[in-house]
């Protein structure tokens, strides 16, 4: 069946492993850790793979080698096959297999972690690794088999990735009561124009959308503290010195604190529809992937349903 693959010299697990190490490290020198002997060995092994497949797998960019399109495709194939072999070995030894899930920090902290109480009981044959990643990195890593599952804004994923919508994440104003005179506690326009605000600023689309939505409702909104993540902004609000625009799911972090949580109409335009995303090949290659996908979908949907709308 695979006679053609083995009729020529040059293909071996050792060479494929070396190729993957170079791909992950971003170059031969980095993979070999500046060991001249290993650099020579790695270079020879990649050259042998290129001769076997009949195409170049790398290209030079400045002083470093980087994967070309053929190299990226081969790296994804190798990751998939090695993941399958590793899972098989774990099964033979009755050891749990690892699945990785990527999402933004706020999604991991306020949505994923509260949902994982039943993972051990329902997925005893599996472990779960969480990765704090931006949406574009999640999509890229899913396409290249460097990640198993991701949570992104619905519509962000590209073919052939499969997305399952898990629900909507609304936002609210979180305002320490000490910042607002009692007579102003229902005056959203005054609060937006006069309080020191903190929110996410590294997402290229989020803050402009908030400002546009506020402007359409006649509100002027400027941010004093630009945070790299919503949890950072939440910590700023917890000091009592800042008001913040945060996912409603952050509310448990302020239990026992005197914080107003308001949901003005303009924030409805900012709510994000979220999706669990994965590559269909994952379900074919890894034995418990479908069960993991079904469990994550069900639990994340339930977690989002519990978030006040």
C-alpha cells in the first residue's frame, strides 16, 4: 500500500522529528542550540527530506531559514501523525492524552476555568492544556496542527476549520460606587464623560467599536488606562480608582465589593458571539477528540447561559 514511500532512501521518523524541531524553533541554529555538530546534522537531514520529496522545504530570510509553503504543509502532516502515535502509546500504557485549548485570557479565566469542574470525571482518559493566545494566533495554530481547540469570535475562523457557536458574551460598565455621586448613578452620559476608564485596548476592533457605539447614542467616551487584557482592566477597577468596560462574566471577581454593574443599550452592539473552533482532521486522528469537543461545547454553552445578558 505504501511501497512508493519506502522504495527510496531519505524518509525516517528521526528526520521527520528533526524537521519538526527546526520548524518549531524557527531555524536550524535555534533548534540545535548553536551546537555546530547538531547544526550540520540537522541541515543534512532536512536536505535528505527535500531530496526525498523533490521540493524545497525551507527558504532563507535574512540570516535564518524559514519554512516555505511545502515546509509548513509537511510540518502540519508530521504533527498530526506524531500526535496519533503518541496517543496510541499513551493508550497502550493506560496514560491520559493531552488536548490543548487556546483562548484569550479573559475567556480562559471567566468562561473556561469555571466550566472545568467535570472534566476529570467525564474525560478521565484526557488532560487539558490551556494557552493564552490572540484570535489570529489561535486560527494559525489550528491550521498547522499546533493546537487542538480554540475559542474565538464567531466568523473569525477560516476553512477548513469547523466552528460551533457556544453563545454570546455581553459587556457592562463596572463602576466603583465611590467614584459616582449618588445623584449621578443612573446618568450614563455623565459617567462616560467624567470617570477615569480602563478597558481592553490591544484588540484592534474592540475599543473603536465601543467608541462608535457610544457616539451613536450621543456619548463621548475616552479611555485613561489602556489594558492588554480584560483581567488587567478588572484589577484596575478593583483598586477603586478606575471604572471599566468588562465582560459581564467578570462579575464574580467583584463579589463583596461596592461596584455598580450597568448595561446601557449602546453596549449591546459590542457583545461578542463566541465559537469553539477545531480542525475536522482532529476528530479522525485523535481517538477521544470527538468526546472532548462535545464535552467542551456542552459545558461552555452552559457557562455562557449563566452569564447575565
